[in-house]
């Protein structure tokens, strides 16, 4: 039996999963299009969403491009029980230390 393919994306570098809409099927944040050569790196950031059948192909929605992007995470940034997904993008302050962060809620 071969691999189960839910989406095709070139040069995948990182992924993380969390069920953001509580449908029992996790959404997947994906960083792809990565190259260690910045001139060749598109740095795509996308969310993958099942269309109800996790065995069928998933929908890929690209939400950002950043040539150096290669890490994505889900986190409860506000501490209120609502998870969002993030990747380095904007500078903010957290516990006195500067960090780079982008936070988006699934829509």
C-alpha cells in the first residue's frame, strides 16, 4: 500500500495539526516551497482543510508567502482556550522578550 496523499505541494518543510473548528478532523498548517537558497524559496504558508472525508483530497488555502518561512505552529496565544496558528512575521512583545509572530484564526 502506498502513501495516502491529501494534497500535493512542493518542498514541504513543516506541518502542524489541530482541530480548530471542532469537527473531529484536524486542520493542518503547512509550510512549503522552502529552499535554503532565499532566491529560490517561495516560502508558502497554507492551511489544509478536509472536505468531510479525511481520506479524500483536502483543500489547500494559501494565506501568506515569506521566503524564509519554514516553521508553523498552533498555540493559545491569548491564553483564553482559543487556538490559532502562527508563523514568524510581525514583531510584538511577550513576557518582556521580543518575538516575531503572526496569528490567524481559522476561517
